[in-house]
């Protein structure tokens, strides 16, 4: 644990605990990742993307867009965000961030 001490204008000693700061940052990052995961899953569920994939099997973006009756462009944007989200989620779990 590293602490760096400074004095404020009243000459009071102020300390900064790096380990507590890192722990708090990791918690915030994990919480934001989980919130974003929930939002993305809700969007995919609302668009019936997961049900369409489950019932029809693997599909190209064009095929899935037709099945879900959405514009392929928006499906690709969703898929890219979801892919990034999964990478973040795996990183959070891999490095033990909470």
C-alpha cells in the first residue's frame, strides 16, 4: 500500500491510498460493464435477436436482419457493440476485477 501525503491550505495532512483508489476504480469499471451488459442484452432480447438465432441457427448479418425485420446496418452496429462488451466482460472476469 502506497500512500502519498500532502498538506492542504490549513496545513492538514492529506493522504492518498493508491490501493483503495485502484479497488474503487475496479469496482466502478465492473459495475459499468455489468450495467452495459444488461442494456445490450435487453436490446437484443427486445429485437428478438437471440430467439431468432436459437430457432434458426447461425446466420449472416443480412439473414438475421431479415429474420428480425430490422435494418442490417443497425444489426451490425449492435453486433459490434456486443462483441466489444463481451471482450470487456471477459477481461473483467479474467483479471478478477469485481
